[in-house]
């Protein structure tokens, strides 16, 4: 099987064997003799993850089965702070939750959020200026059952040099402020796993103390691997869950074992190889034939550059995607094609539906996608919370019935006395 492509007036044949596309340009025999393939790194945070699930597990954390999915007893409203484009919003919406408000400072990410969630009351601005009661009063002051969000993680991330004094590290304090004012039933806060070891764990302790100080004494944290929930990408996330009812904090059981993780091909193989589709953000950086020849010599796990080894890095075929990121225009190289992956392919690897459109330029779209939380992961977290929110509703109804019964008994006693 072959495909004919045109480059600078001449035709080139791209042969495909067993669904693996061969290089557009012939390999140098010398390169083949020295080329080595690196092994995929799948367990970067397995040690911390194992400790949190065993020896360092808090008494409030519980793993729950989300199959079959529980139905909500009522509509559960939520606010998404530091929402970005709305990866968490999309996931919780898929789980049946209702986004009533969101906050994001970046205007392009805000535009994307507003485009995809037109019924959500969106605040584009500095979170320090967000007054939740004032903002919600504009839409009738609905009850807020859940506050979710991911404070910026640049200062926490282990991908680059961590700066414990980065002011972005402390934006979670604004998250805490808003939670204290809104008083939701449950809180879900997402971040990179590196936050748990920053300053030898003192940042984690500070977050726990901050929640406890505002009445959310039952707080837990766990590292969830996105690939274990059907995301075709290795992307571990630290998930904090807290509540103010003295209840357990539910975390969904993994849906897949590593051998079952979705491959990158399962998510993107049906997208055109070299035909852009701008209407769904299927666009990528244009490459000259010479540049494509250079890309053709990059092995899986290898990078086009020696100094920026995490940029222009070829994905491993037949495995889940490496953690995707924008890298200032240097996205990952397609596992089989001699080009970088497109914005839509990045979105697919994050589990955004094709109907989810990103505003701005191609590079801005890639930046937005790379910073997002996989919607599928958020969806599974939402499914795990539903039975616990239902329990709060049921107990509140029972308590109300008891109050009515007590009032009737009091009236009867008063009549007997007279």
C-alpha cells in the first residue's frame, strides 16, 4: 500500500507496511547501525503513588468502583477555578455535573472555555479579583456542591527547575479563599505529582493545613495515572479531595492495568496523515523536505535536538503517548510520520472530543491543550463522587423529615397538656 505526496513539484511515494508508515526519505545505512531505541518510561511516580496507597495512606481516602455509574439524585453544580480551556469542566460535565462558573486569567484559554461552555458564567481575569457571591448573584445564586480546579503548576513541576519561591506556587491560597466563601460539599484540586515532594513535603502539609483551617478536616491526596482511566497518554496527576461532612474521599479504582493502556494509534490513526483540517484544529508546524529528512532519522524516544531533548521527541509506536506538552512550538514527533503531531492529535491524546474547538493560533491551541487536564480522568473522578453527594442529599432529606416529625410530636404534647 502506498500514498502519493507532492513536494516541490516532484512526487514521493510513502509505503505503509503493517500500518507502520516508513520514512519518506531513505535512511542512511550508517545511522541504522548506531541507532538505538530507548525504553518508554512508564513509572515515574510509582514509588510515591504506592506509598500514598499503603504506608502513607490517610484514613479518609477510599477507592470506589465506578462501574456501573451511579445516577445523581439531583443536579450537582460546580465552579472550576484556574479552568484553562476547561479539561476538568468537560470531564465533570460528561459525568453529569453542571458548570455554573469558572475563572481563568488567560484571554485565549478563556475564549476557548466560553466557546465550548456558553452556559457557564465565566470570569476572565485575576483570581484575586474574583468575588464568588457577587458573581453567582448574577445568575440567581445557585447552590454550589463542588469546587474544582488546578492552580498553575509551573513552580511545582519537575519537568524543569523548581522554584519553591515562585509566587504561582501559592495561588492555591486563592483557591482556599474561594472554597471558604462558597462552602461546597466537596473539593477537588489537581496538580503535578511534584507538588507532593516540594520542600520535602512541606507544601503538601501546608495545603492540608489550609483546608483543615476552613473546616475541610477530611482531606486526602492520591496520584492517579491518567492512562489507567482510558486516556491514551502517560500523565500522572496529584488529586486532592476534601469535604466538610466528615465523610470519606472517594478515588475511582483504575480501569486498566498497564498492559491494557490505550495506544497512541488507537486515538489518532484515523486522522489524515498530511492533510490538515483547520476546522477541528488538525494542524501542525509546516516542515520543509529537508527538515522532514532530519525528522526521519529520529528514533522512538529520541529528539531532533541535543539541547532541547524534550522537544521534537518521537513518540513510541504501539504504546501510550508520552506526556504531551507544547514546548514553545516543539511538540512531539508522530510515531510513524515525519512530522510533529497536530493540535487535534494532541487533543485526542488528552481525550477532548473533536467537537471541542480551541481558539487562537495553532501554537496557542497546542499550548492550551498541553496545559489541560484530560477530561476522561476528570470524568472518572466525578463518577466516584456521585454516590457520596447522593448520600449527603439523602441524609439531609432524612434530617428534614425528623424535624417535621419532632414538630408534630411537640404539637401533640401541647394539645394533651391543654
